[in-house]
C-alpha cells in the first residue's frame, strides 16, 4: 500500500485510538494526561490536526505504550505525515480538504468504486474535456489550469503496473451530453473505450431505461484499502460541496449496497465499446458542433 501523507495520518489516528481504548481511557482522560482540551484529542484522533513528537510520546506513555520500537515507529509516522505532500499542496486554493484527502488516498487503495451520474469522472477525463467542462462551470483561467493539472497528476495511477482495481459506473447522460466540441467528445469516448480494455478497470453505463436507482442525485466514491484497520473512505460530492465519511460503518455499508445495486442495473463492461460506438454514430459523427 502506498504510504501517502493522508494514509500515514489515518494509520496514526487509528493506532492512537486503539492504544487509548486498550488502556481503558476516555478522550477526557487523554486530554488530562496531555494537559490539553478534549476537543484537541478528538481532532487528533480524527486526523484533523497534527501532533508533535513530544505530545505523541507523552500521550503514548499515558496509554502504557512503552515499547521503544513501537513508539519510534509512531513518532516517525507523525513526522512524515505532518505536512501535506508538496504536489497536492499546490491545489489547496481550488480544491476542498475533502477532495485533497481523496486524491492523496487513491494510490493507496485496493479498490476504487465510483458512481457518477452527471459528468465524466476526473480520473477518466481527457485534458480537453476537463478544460471545456471547467470553463463551462465558470472557473477562471487560473483555476482551470490548476484543476486540469491536478486531474492529470491523479491519472498517473492509471499507467502504474500496481494500481487499485477501478470500478466505474457512469450515467448515460455523461456519454450523451456534449462537453466542448464534437471532436472533444469523440476523443473522450475513445479514451474510456481504451481504458475499458485494460486489466483491472471496469467501466459500465447506467442507461436511462434502468429507471430510478439508489442515491439518485449525486455521485459518490468508495475507497477500500489493503489494511483493513484503516476502514473504507467514502467521498460524497454535491451542489453544496464535498465531504469525507470514514468512521460510520452503517453509512459505508449503505453506500456499498447502493453501488452493488447500481452496478447490477448497468450495462456489462464487455458492452462498453459497441454501446459507445452507437452513441458516437447517433450524436457526434458527421454533425456540426453546437
């Protein structure tokens, strides 16, 4: 599993929570041991704030964690995870913390499940499609440049030999709605046809004829990790913004079930190329740009 800063922060917070619970201490007990506030302990265990090596050693001592090898391992984890990776830090002005947490975690995942009803997911977008989409959404030229750069950086994992299993379900509207000119769409459809032939990448289309489906109205992403102690990561995006859900097993199970249902309602991965060929012929070939 790739040790990205986000994954290291998650490993640290899980280790701290488990050590506290094994010691039979509450978060209030931990706060008293650290001479700090309960809210700080909560934020440390949620990975929302960093912890200094001095505070970490004090906290571990109060939990009865005295094995120096284990203490050194966690202190090293805290140091390396303290700062967001430089590459993703470049995009803080155009992406939310939730989005950046998703981006940092993708390369470390075992499986990525993605349902999107509205527009091509960032991992699949061509540079031209991404540029035209962001311009249509009213982003400034500077924002477009940064956001497209981030998309291309995320897509590096598609070329890696060891990468997560990728399972996409796309709403039919995505492949029918023209974004940019006709050539932009033809290039984009060719891109997903090619990706759909790669081992470990499944791309399915949820047709209009499938009717209503679970979680209608917004896309979502689920990341599963090889280290089961980390738990899954659920990324939700909607008109009001984005958010991450990590520690709510019922919500995560609900979205896993929703994805399985949507996936079963969608076309088969093997049908992707002929389906897109039909859409191209009907909508984008030998037609003037609109």
